[in-house]
C-alpha cells in the first residue's frame, strides 16, 4: 500500500507539472494587455517582469525586435521605456526556476495590481472552502437519507414522489437555480441578501449570506447522492445473502442496518469525493453570480480580464485539488472494502 501511495503521488506530481507547463506555454502565446494601470504601477509591473527575465527592456525602439509589447513613462519624466517579450521557452525556464527555488508564481496585473498571485489566491480560499464545506455537510446526509427512504419504499407513492422531484431538480444547473433564488428570495421577498455580505457586515447577515449559494450548490449533490444510494440499496436489498439473513430470523430493520446499508455504502462513500471535485468546478459560476470573493470568482475574473499570471495560479490550485482527490478516492476503496488491496500483485 505504501509503495502504491508513493507511486500515485509521484504520478500526480508529474501530471500536475505537465498540465501547468502546457498551460503556461499556451497562455504565453496570448497577447498580454497591461492597460488600465497608473503609469507608476504599469512601470513597476513591467520592471518586475524584466527583472525576472521575461521581458527585454530598452529606452529606444529596436526594429530588430519588432513592435514592443508595451511601453511606460513615469510622470514628470521624458524617458519612455519599451518592453518586448522574450521567447516563450526562455520565459518557461525562468518560470520553472522561480517556482521551485523562490515559490514565486508572479504578480497580478489586473485584478490586484502588483500583488503576488499566490497571496490573492490565499485570500480567496476561505470563502470558497467555507461555502463548499457547508454544501457538502448538508448534501451528504440529506441525499443519503432520501436515497435510503426511497429504496425502502420502492415502487410505492413515496418512492415515486422522491424520484420525480429528484429527476426534475437534477436537471437544473446550479447557476440557473441561484439566479431564481436571488430573484425570488432576495429581490421579490427580500428575505435574504442578494449578494455575498461584506467582511464588515454583522454576523447575522453573514450567516444569511450562506443560504442562497449553499442551496444552489448542494441541491444537485443531494439529487445525485439520492439516486446513487437508492440504486445501490435496491440492488443489495434484492440480493441472495439478504434474503438468507431474513430466513434466519433477522427482522427487516436488522437485515437492512447490519448488512444492506453496510454493503451499499462501499461504492457510495468514495463517490462523495468525486462529487466534491464537481462541486468546486460548479462553484466558479455560482461565486461569480453571487459575488463571493473566492477562488472560483477569481478564476472567472482573471479569465475575462486576461490576468494570465493569476489565472495560472488558480489553475494550479484547482488541478492540485482534483489530482489529490483522485488519489484519496482510489485509496478509499481499499480502506472501505477489505477485499480490495491497492497495489497488490496478482
């Protein structure tokens, strides 16, 4: 098992390195736009990029270098600085060295000008983690309990009602649902905030601010857990060993609690980790719509405003979460089902 874990971690690191390398190279092929800054901030950013080895700087135009990427002039000065990008692979080599030796992921030049990108992401992590954690805490027990209830009432009106509602709700994307929730609960009924409360708002407003995004994120997960739990439990309830347990004198409650649920949970619990990955990706749009200052909305803003340095770090965070969750997902099968031994030889 230890050898298997080490292999998976190494492979995940290699996959992360390849993904980020390709992302960096592709992003560097896009034109960098540094407009919208003050002249001082613009020159500071360009000088930082020059000092890191990404740009070529000159106080005069050089026809051999072609058109400059950007230029900057300090207020009160007549000197104009011109900047050209170095070859992409040369920039890539500098970037790899900076990340591994200095943990320098670059600075933001649009969202938070000249602030280290990693600090911007760290500031957005608490909001994303809190919203997604609350959504998972609510979705998991509610979805599993509804699935158990539907399975125990199979082909009865209760099962039909639950299955019908689940089929309807699971078809509604989270960004559509949150739009309706904001319109109805926020603007029409004025019961809940229409956007994420600011840090200086009172505690009761901050608590109320969780309700709309948590409902939007957790409802789809609840439907998924319910369907999966019902399907697995119905399959177990009709199995031969459960019928044998009933013939040996166990009541239906005892057979379900001791055998059916325990065996049905083996494939259900690992699916929770897979659902978390989907929840994080879905929270990007929800965060943007509800103005949540998390890494999801940062990703969308960086993409729209072409803040490629910040987008790169955000991509690294989401990729790392996905790869680590995949490792934990695989390992969880071995812990939940003793018949499975990860990395064992045949």
